[in-house]
C-alpha cells in the first residue's frame, strides 16, 4: 500500500494497528483496544483517515465513535457498517470486507473456480457462537447440511477446495454481520445462501443477485432449509448468482483492484498500479 502511494506521488504515514492504539482525545492520549485497523495520516496537516476492519459489532462501533470525536479524524470507513446505528454520523462510511487468507485464495483461485461442484448438500464451517448452533443443528438433522455440526478446523487451502466442491455454501452472521466466509465463496465461485444482510458495503450486495437470500429472523433455519431445496436443482439460477458474486469480488475484494478502490475512497488519485 505504501509503495503504491509513493509510486503515485503521495507521501503519508500508514499504520496497521494490533491489539491497542493510542488516540489524542480531549486533550490527552487515551488507549483503545481493537484489531485489524488501518490509519492513514497526513503528517503535515495532523489529520488522518481510518479503515476499521474490526468484527465485533459493539467493540468496533464504540471504537469508531472514539475516532469520530477526535478533531484530527477526517473520516472512518467501516467494514461492519450498520446503517441503523451509524446513518446520522457523517464521518463514518461503509467500506468492504476481504478474505481472511487472501494470498492462499489468490494462489489457487483459477483451479477453485474450475472445480466441479458435485456435492449437493450445503457446506458450513465455523464456530457456533452468536446463535449459530441451533440453526446449524436443525439444518444438519434435515439432511440439507453436509457435515456434522461438531466444529472442526481445517487448513485454509483444504477448506477452499472443500468449498469449491459444493453447489452451495451456507454463511451465518458471527461476531459481525459480515463474514470472511461469504467473501471467500464469492471469489471461489460457489453460490452463498445466507440471511439478508443488515450491514452495508460501499457497493451494496443485492439479495438474490449476489447471494441467495432468506429473511433474517428467528425462523431462519426453516427458511434456509426451504430456500435451499427450492434452488439446489436450479443450475441456471445458481450459476447466475455465482457469476454476479465473482464479478463483485474481482472488482472490490481482489488484489490489486481492492487496493486501488481503497485508496480512491481515501481520496488518493491512483493511476499506476
């Protein structure tokens, strides 16, 4: 990112935050805890913009509010942007979400997209916090979900190839409304079925265009099961959804395009990539 900025004649400081960051706030330096945050600072102007990639909605939301209070903060872009809570805060804008292991996915993306999707049952891998357990358990017992709901981790490469062998991937909200899982499936070319998104991206996902949508309510297990059985043999629809999602991924979540989009959102003119 820094190299690209310098290549295009921009001189700024770029910070990638770990578990904590110090911010000037109300005349003193306060400490806040957060993960996955990028700060771009214009040193001469003592001003900065923030890309907040944090997952937990409550922690991430509070963290962004503290940024907003700082007079030196120009703007905050949030990956977990919920318009219901943030629409009245002018400094905060929606951003995008990216794959967890971008370099591994990119290395195999050609083969993953060409893989034959022969497995009819949905695939879900993830923990069972945040209300996922009951949904996953019901879907497994119905026969719609491929694996036992006993959570088992696999390495990313194996997981991506497993994802590319299924006709449909299931994604459920976790610590945040958005998950790496659906973004990775978009890139791989496997259609995603998931509850309708409550969060927003800078370029929105359209239900039943970029993903297979069900209402996001307490009946979601039943709704997912019924929707799954309605679409699983509709190869034309599944292909259309997969193609639309891949196009979205290639433009907004895949390097180097994602970097270019990010820097343009930050206000930089980028001609050379």
